[in-house]
C-alpha cells in the first residue's frame, strides 16, 4: 500500500506542472552521448511521448556526433572540431546529411511511433525550414560547409506540433541555391525555440549541468544567469561543446523563451524529472540582470 501511495503522490506532484504546460511548446535538443545507451534512449522517447499525451507540444531537435564520427572514420574522412563546431568539408557534408537526415532522424521517428506517438521527421531543407549561409571563418579557420542560421520558417513546425504530431528535426540548413549546411544542433535548437516562442528549451547532454568548478562535482549550479555565463566563458570554465549550448540558451531567452535547461541525458527519464518534479535536475539558465 505504501508503494501505491508513493506513486499517487508522484502523480499529484506532477499535476500543477501538467496544468501549466498544457498546450505549450517544449523544444528538446537530443543527441551526442545521450544517444549511446539504448535503455536510456527508450526512457527519453517515453518522456517525449508522455509529454504529447498530457497535452504538451514537444519538438525534438537532434544531433548525432558519435554516429557521424563512426561513419566518417569508416570512410577515412578525418573529423576535426573548432570551438565545439565540426569542420565540414565537401565530403563530410554529404555524410553528415546522410547520417542526420536519413539514419538518425528516421530511427528517432520510428522509436516514438512504436510508443504510440505520431512523429514526423524533418530536416532544415524541408520547406526551407532552416535557411542558412556559410558561417564566416573563425580566427582564420575555415569551417567548410558549416552554416549560420539566417531564418527559421516556423509555420510548418507550429502546424504539426499544435496538431497531434511530434516534429523531429535534423539540423541541416539550406541556402537559396539548395546548398546543404551542417548546423550545430545546439544552435539550431536555440533558434527554433526562439522562433516558436517556446515555453521551455531543454538540452540533454552527458553531464549533470554547469559546474562552477568542473573538477568539483559538488559545484553544480542549479541556476545561472546570462551575465554569469559570460563570466564563466571568459574564464574558460565554460568551453568546447558546452559553448553552443549556453549560447543557444541565451538566444532563446532573449527572444522570448521562458525557461532553458541543461540536463544529464544519460540518466533514465531526465525530461520528466526536470519538468514534473518540484526539485528538478540539471542547470536552469535565466536572464538575470539582462
């Protein structure tokens, strides 16, 4: 009986959050090392499907770095990164598009559909969803076919998300000539959340959140403001692959998204733990003094 009461209390705890988020859009960036464990992946797909069933409108933006690396290695194409961005030459962009928009996108769609969701896979080239141009050289480093987002055509996402569907978006952009560009998935998630004026933007990563001291696991920050993020970036504490995530949070907040979160996507049910519990997990990024 105590176990049953405990389960009932969990549902009651979730009730106000379900009521608050009903009809609202939540953008979830899923990818990287959060995709590696099949058992954890299943719980994340369950979280997303459950959100839809209780009246929330989830939109999934995914990456796929490990799978891209594996495929590039198999084809003897070297993987190089600069400031968390993949340097993408002419050979690599074809592989990135194939893996992201083909293999990974359709796998996620299939998993959600098997759980009773109605997922639809998209990439930024569908309906000119993500219009992009070549990203300028950074510190005289040519990033190749890495794109900078110029516009998100959000109407198609809104129509699907506000209906019974779960949009699953691969971050491949296109220009007016149809050239494909590799868009960092964290950056794409931030821009898409901003365009949708989403209620929440959630980044699933492989660490618990942002640490004041990366060597001290007790220094996890439950909340951090935009000015504090810039301070930690200047000190080099926030670096590498975390930079696109925090910049995505900042972009989304500045464009009207209410809450942004960086969570550990390698634990079971991270989305439900953050959204539907009083304590939550991870690091919440807020505007602060801005």
